C-alpha cells in the first residue's frame, strides 16, 4: 500500500490541493502499478511561520518581499 505524504505551505485553494493529490495518485499508479484502491496521498499544509528554508521562514520572506516591493 503506497503512502505519499506531501508538505506544502498554506495558501492554496481546495481545488489546487485536490488536483495535486489526484495527479500524485495517478503517477503512483502509472509508475509502479499499485492498485488504485491501495494508494494513499496525504497533504499537510504548514503555516508560513513554521517553514524554514535557508535560515528564513516563508513568513519572513513574504514580509521582506512586501517591504521591498
């Protein structure tokens, strides 16, 4: 039973998240032939203040973009 977990920053629509899950589900089915009923896809939305990349949170990056741009 394949289990795929995806973490994304908050801010996407339900339609975008549904599309992401469906595309990943189909890719798993195509690539390894897993039965569709056995594939699990979980999307976790992470608040920007809790996502750090390069020593800066996404919230800080967004704040910097607002003040410079």
